[in-house]
C-alpha cells in the first residue's frame, strides 16, 4: 500500500480518486482473469492438465516479472 500512497501523493488532489479507481480496477482484473482462465482450463481439459498448465504459466510469468525487476533495479543503480 505504500506505493499506492506514493502514487496518490504524486498526482493532483483532484485525481486521487481516479488513481485509486485505476489501482482497484487493475487489481480486480489481475485476480479475476486468472480465476476465469483456470475455470475454463478445468472445464475443457480436466483438473490435472489445467493445474499443470496453469502452474507453468504462473511460473513463467513470475520469472518474467523477476527479470524485468532486476533490469529496472540495475538501470536505477547505474543512473
């Protein structure tokens, strides 16, 4: 929540509601889309296949996020 507070503080007072609305919308989408995708995978491919595929996608997504974070931090450190 510290980053949300920082984002709200960086914007004009009149747009703090818009910043929070965008945050909660993205959070809702970020939680809803994987749940719907998992439900569809289970429906069409069965539980065991869906768990394996969903786990692989989640692991790859985490590795991409880690790599992007490491790149951003190295760019911040070098100036």
